[in-house]
C-alpha cells in the first residue's frame, strides 16, 4: 500500500497487480486489482470464494458484493485531483523534491538528527 500511486508502473509487465488504497489514496477498506484478461478463468470456479473469482468479478463490474462506497468516493476524488494537477509523473517528481529537502536537512543537522 505504501507504493501504490507513488510512481508510474508499466502494468503491461505484470499479470496481476493487487493494491490496497489505504495511506496513499483513501481510507482502508478498498483494494484495486488490475488483471490481464487471459488470467481470468473461462469458467465459474465454485470452489473459490466469490471475492477471488475474477471471472465473476469482471462480469459483475467488481460489484458482486456491496462495495465500500465511501472509500470508492474518496478514491475517485483523489484520482481526479491527481490528474488535474499533473498526473502521477508530476507527483513522483514532487515526492523526490520533498525527500531531497528532508534528507538534506537531516544530513546538514551536524548530528542532531541521527539514525541509530
């Protein structure tokens, strides 16, 4: 969850990406799954719980169970804000700038801040 939306990722390199939205996007209680179509089974897997039956989830547009509407709403707001303000690449640049500033202050503190 700490890496989700922290930097651009080429999703084509992976068969499935599973991420929790807590910390970086919205309150806990929502997960994002990006799955390659060829990994979705062609038949209903009755021995698998509905939440993990990706064919059933895809057919039901991810609403087989009652979704966490508040987390979905907040996620939507955060993603719209991110896109209006330069997208993921811009936020990655800002994060690097903040880290450079923070670690620069630590390094220049003459030992006041240390890592033991």
